[in-house]
C-alpha cells in the first residue's frame, strides 16, 4: 500500500502489518518488493528472514536474518516502485519522471490523461502527484499490459486514483467524455503526432502536453504537428550523473597529501584527477567523489507544449 495521502506520509508513525507491501532494501541497486505474510520467509545471500519478525516494526527498520545479516524494510514509494516493478515494457525512470511532473505542473486535484500505460512506472508517480482528490486516466491498446497494470495499482492501493482502459489512442484519440477536462496529457507512444489533435481537444484552456520519444525524428514530427495549436514548445534530454562519495587514504605520492588543514571547511582543498575529485580533509584521508560507471545515458526526449489560447 502506497502512502498517496500526504497527511499519512510520516511512515515512522506506521508499523508494518500482515499483508503490507514492503521494499526489502539491501543497497541502492539491490531491492525487492515483498508482500508480508506471517508464516513466510524471505531469503537472500545474507540468510533467511522470517516475515513474522517484521510485523509490528516501523517502516525503515533494520532487521536481521538467522545468520546475522541485515536488510532494511522501506515503505513503498513511486521512486522505489520504479526500481522494483516487473518490466513488461521500457519504462520511465526518476530523472525523466521528475521533469514530467514538474513541467506538466501537476498538483493535487489535477486530471491527467496518459497513454501508453506500459509497466505503470510513470502512472504511479502521476497518481501520487494528483492525490488525494485528482485522477489519472491511463490508456494502453495492449489488453494484457493494461490488465497487469490495473492489478499492480490495486495491489498498491492506488485504484481510487487511477483508471486503466484499453484503447488505441493513436487510432481513436482519447474518449470524448474527457473533452476540455484534462489539466495535462502525457504520451509515450511510437507515433505521438497522430494523437495530438485529440490531445488539443482534451486539454483545458492553457493545459500542457508532454510527449516522450527515444528518437529525434519522432520529436521533429511531433513538433511539426504541435505548432498549429500549441505554444511554448520545448524539448529536453535529461542526463543524470550519480556520484559515489567515499573517504580514502591519501597515497604517499599525491602532491597535496599531508598538507595541513586547519579549520574545515575554510581550508578544504580540491584536486581533480582522472578517477574523480578529491577534497583533502586531513593529513591522511581525502574524500573522493567519483561519477558512477553505470550512469545511464540517453533515455529519450521530452517535448512539452502548452495549448494556445485562440
Ligand atoms: C514504452 S511503453 C510505456 C511505458 C510507461 N511510460 C512506463 O513508464 O511504464 C509504451 C506503451 O504504449 C502502448 N501503445 C503503443 N501504441 C499504442 C496506441 N496506439 N494506443 C495505446 N497504447 C499504445 C504499448 O502497448 C506500451 O505498453
């Protein structure tokens, strides 16, 4: 169950119950969504963990296995869900999602239309952004994907915020019942320009559309179509760089090794090398900041446009 109601976000006031969804966190790149069931076990390389030991603990607790290994039990959030969900399609990740939610100006109470639903990664963040009184209507023409996404949203307690429908949005457009009702529309479709005339009809005056496309040729065609009815057309590519920060022993041959540092941070010194940036902290240790090697490159282009007032 996600905490989509902002008034219930303080997860430390809530304890884990039988039937809750928890994110079992080993490290930033190793975590799993698990439904708590008294009588069941969770196993990983650190040992066997009894679910019954988790019940009654606050979210965020560190729990130990029979061998003394540990994991943390985190409350599910859209950001964590994006990292653990079943990939039935390509998905949007947090860097793109954060720009989408911000530039679509989504706030509680908004009505958002989306297509395609895919694996529901973006939909989950959209739902939290519109909660508790808004609604996300998401459409996918693939019946099985739509059904699995609906199941996930139900399992995660989001069905009051999301409706999932099967529809070919490029062929038929969005349903007429949403004409003039959408604050924003998001498209992750192979030929988004085919859906733009319908998007223009769905948006409220001044509403915003965003289209995600992996190829620049798709972006060009979308922009051509957008120019007739939209203004403020902008395209972005988000490249996220993650850093690893750790303290290291200074090597003897480093020039600044041993340089006396009196009061920090006034006398911190910074040196850049091929491995990263060093900040000398004291005689024997430096803090090293190194870009992570697994940093993701191009995901796609995000094109935003605002419905022009005629
Ligand atoms: C890349 S996935 C979307 C992923 C999603 N944004 C996420 O973050 O999980 C694209 C989806 O669009 C759907 N799709 C493709 N063409 C469509 C169309 N004409 N109408 C509706 N859905 C369509 C596909 O079935 C697929 O599930």
